[in-house]
């Protein structure tokens, strides 16, 4: 049985008001370290979704009463919300629209080295596979079925709000960025170097 999460979403304007007051909730960015280094909300902590899921019981000891979960658009943050709610953390909220909505609303971002986000990488790989197998299918009958499989995968990804290709791409060194282990995360949450 899974826990139900009926927590309200937090729109960027409301979070900005809380953030600017200096009394805002703890901000956990569940994107990959590479995505986090590219751009993140100042004062947020990077706790990649996979790490959060694996170590959620340990993380609970270091989290405040109120936590806002952040990702690129809100999908991974909703998954993190579910995982933490199942572990017993109350007062969870998800930044509605994620970092994209925060930036569109004029929120400040700490920027690092620019890199392509996962969604753009997925579009490149999926489009490249479909195009290449479509052309090659003229010479090798049946090869076009790879493009069909990619199309089915993208349809499933849209319907389930998950993306297997994105999850695989997030494992590449380019997307991982610096190593983020649980000890480093908990030290940051405690405010110790």
C-alpha cells in the first residue's frame, strides 16, 4: 500500500516570497548533480532522486518540518514527494513547474557550466534513432521497427510521466556531475563542511 500525497503544490511566486523572506522551507533539488550544477535555486540542496529513494530513512533525520521538492518540471519532484511521504515526512510540497517555472517567473538561479538538459538529450537521441533507422530501413528491411519501438517508448513515457531513456541518460558521466553521496548530503543538510 502506498501513501497518498495530497499536499499542495507551491507556485513559483509563493516560493519566491518565502525564499526572499529568509524564512522559507528547506529546498531539495532532486535532479542529477550535473543538472543542479548547471542552474539551481540559491539555497537549495542537491539530493538526486535515486539517492533520496535509497536513503530516505536516513534523510528524514536531517529534514525540517517543511520541505519543498524541486526538479526541472515537477515530475521527479512528485516521485520524491511520494517516497518521502511513504517514509513518514509530513508537510511536503512540490514546486509547481519546477526550475523552468521558477526561472520564467523571474526567480534567481545560481548558474554553472551550461549543458543540455535531459529532455533535450532524449529528443536528440530519440529523433536521431528514428531518422537513422527510417533511412537505413530503405536498405535493410525491418530496421525501421527500431524507430517504431522508440515511438512506443515515448508514448509510454508521456502516459506514465516517466522516461526510461532519460533515466539511462542521467547515468552518463556528462549528466552525473560531481559525485553526490549520502554523507556529503547529510553534512550539507546539517550545515557542516
